[in-house]
C-alpha cells in the first residue's frame, strides 16, 4: 500500500486564484529567472538557475500561464542579450509544459513523484537544448556547463552525446536547487490555496 500511495497520480484541482493575481505573478517569475541567471554568470557556476520563475508560475497557475511566462522571458532575453536567444525559446516552454502538467496531474503532491518530475524535466530540457547548442553554436553555450561538456567531449569524442549528458547532469542539480526554492516560496506565500500543489498539502489538511 505504501509504494502504491507514493506513486499514485491523478488530476488535481489547481489553486483557485484570480486572473489578476496570476498576471501579477508573471513578472515576478521573470525577475526570479534573471536573478538566477545573473548569479550563475557572476560566479561562473556549471548550472543554469534561470527557470525558477517559470517553474513557480507553472506550479501555481498552470502550464498555460507558465508558457506565457516562458515566451515573455524569451522576448526580454532577446531584447537584452541579442536575437540568438530566440533559438532557445523551446527550452523554457518545455519547462512550463512538463512542470505545469506534472503539477496538474499530482506529481508535485508526493516527494517521490516530485523527484521523478525533476528528472523528467532535466531529460526533456537536455533533449531540446543539446542539439541547438551543438548544431548552431558548435557545442559551447557560453556558461559554466561548457567545462563539463568539454571534459565529456574529450573523454567520449562525440559532441552531441557530451552536450546532452553535460546538460542533463547540470539540469538535475539545477532543477533540484530550483525545486527547493520554488517550494520555499510557495510555503511562504500568504495565499494558502497554493499549498494544494505541494507535498505537505494533505498533512495540513489532516490538521
């Protein structure tokens, strides 16, 4: 019974909040993304940390609002960093879709499936991003992940494989950190309706 309860999935009722509140969360999510991106670039970390805001909006407002946040975030990136950012538009959209629908179908309500969702997200992002970096940018994305990629490329000799696994390993760590951040933000939010999509919701309900 224990294992069955841990992995049981089913469509859940998303937080019932006003559209104005959802709209207000979009720029907050984009701001969170930029703070993470600046931190990574400043410290040259082999991570990304630039999609925490998309995860937050997708988890609290649903995948559609996550996609809206992802598209606006890409527009801002293109305006501030150059038009090449448009090539990566499907990366944040993938985050919104996987994290948003994962939440909608209860994967964020249990710790085991929450971890599985993080791994699935890392896998999806690696599949979408690695070919873009390899075929359009010669394998180098201009971040700390390049150090991991170069080491794997020298060891294996295949650029696409090395880029995929460097993206996957970095994304696993990256999304683990961001998932903890997102849960912490949701737990601190004054609107208790958001607790519905978290692993501790049933515990609070029982109380």
